[in-house]
């Protein structure tokens, strides 16, 4: 058994990403941010969809050609595959804990 709030660092040079479960076409990650944001001009453009919830802290997600979305504890969003997005801001004075579920990746043939 594990706890999503265990071992939260007080300061991070970069986001901390831990894969909790990976099975078939699904991957679940715990992401911890502490004031981090995406580099200027960088956009995530993922082959899989991402359902993400903020469990603690706050963040601002920016989507290409769409308004930014402020996320607080309990807020979740489903990001379709190839929807360009970036983390514009995370609260700097406490860890922001995200739970991200990636799904629907193309199946690779052997």
C-alpha cells in the first residue's frame, strides 16, 4: 500500500513524476510541482488522452487557442490526444499534487 501524499518534497528543481501503475494502454502518474511551469514556447502534444486532477495546491493550464484553466484541489479535466497544452503556473509555496491518467495510446504492433 502507498499514499499519494507520502514523501512530498518541500522544494524541487523540476517536477517529480512517479509512474504508479502501467498496464496495457493505461498509465497512472503522480506528478508533484512546486512552482514549476512549462518552458516558454513548449507545448505538450501527446499521442494519448490525459485525464488529470489536482489533489493539492493550484495550477494554471494553458491550451493552444483557448482560455487558460485554473485548477484547484478536486478540479479535473480530460485532455484529448494531441490537444496542445502547457503548465503556465503552479503555486510556489506548497507542493501541487496531480494525479494523471493517460489512456488511448495507439497500440504498437510487434
